[in-house]
């Protein structure tokens, strides 16, 4: 048994002995969950997750309009399934990708 696991078990046992017993199972369960989480945080610590934002810092009306046109072309393609609507959608998708890539490059 590792030292961390042993210390974790000791903390849980110590905390469970300190908590008075309750007649309600809901309160007892909440106390047990609290003891387990507190012991884990005490032994292991907390880890903050950093989420990297991939959003455009420069979001303007031009990019918004281009994306609306692309979405409209996509919905048209889904409704009609013609080659003209498919090529229009692919063309607008390429334009949108190019503009967003340039926006990322600038920002």
C-alpha cells in the first residue's frame, strides 16, 4: 500500500469518527461524500483545468455575415441535394474558412 493511499484512508477514518451519526440516511450520505472529498483534496490537492480559448478575438460583422451565408447555403444544400447547391455550399465554406484563418492570423 502506498503512503498516499494509507494517509487517505487514515484521514477518512479520522473524519468519520469526528462526525456524529444521524438518523437520516440523506444527511449521513451527504456527510460521507463531504468527508471523502475533503480527504482527497487534503491529500492530493486541487488541479485547475485551463481551457484554451480558440475563439476569434476579432469578431466582426463581416465574419458573422459570411458564416450566416455559409449556414444558409448548407441548409439549402440539405433541402435540395443538387450539385449547384453543393458547389455553392463548398464555395461559401471555403470562403468562411479563409476569412476565419486570416482573422486568427491577425489576432
